C-alpha cells in the first residue's frame, strides 16, 4: 500500500505543473491569434506569424528575411550549426522563419537565454488562420 503522504504531493505537483504550462502557452497563443487577426483586417498576409516569449517578455513576428545586422549571438551560432544564414537547408531558407525572427527579439532582450529556452505559440498562417507545424530547421534550432 502506498504512503498517502508520497502520493498526494506528486499528484498536486502534476496538477500545478499542467496549470502553469496551460497559462504559459495560452498567453502566447492569444497574442499570436490577435496579431494574425490584426493582419487579416489590414489584408496583410505574411506566410506565417508566431509569438515567442520568456517570462515577462513576449514578441510576435512574421516570416521574413532575417536582419543579419541585429542578431543574437547565441541564435546566430545555433543557426550556423545547420548551415549559413540565408542558405537553403532541409527545404527552407535559414533565418527566414517567423520562429527565428520572433525568438531573436526575445534573445536580444534576455541575453542569457539559449534557443531551446524560448517558448513559442503555435505558428499561424494569417491568410487562413491555420496552425502550421515548425520546419525541420526550427525543430533543430529550438528543440520544438
Ligand atoms: Zn522554420
């Protein structure tokens, strides 16, 4: 028979952890969704948008050519493990994804962060509001 003192804290811990994960993800999801709706209103249709964040700092950005002049050093080094920035790897151009652009804002602000520590909403295609899975480069870069 299990000791109830050991059973209850584990159960509570799981509940609290799930609740915290839900809260964290829902804030990012809500920000991304609102941003995509705003683009639709203005009839602007980038391929994808996403919200990246860590603790208090959250930023939505879109897929576009990466600004090589203003890049987090940790993110640049991680991208270079896949290939040169702007080169095509695994079917996608490195640095053009919404994930990279959004995460760069967060990593420039919170310089201690590693790429895999950045949280993301789902990526959304504003034209259709469909959720998009991350590409292979982003899976490798951010471990998502
Ligand atoms: Zn990607």
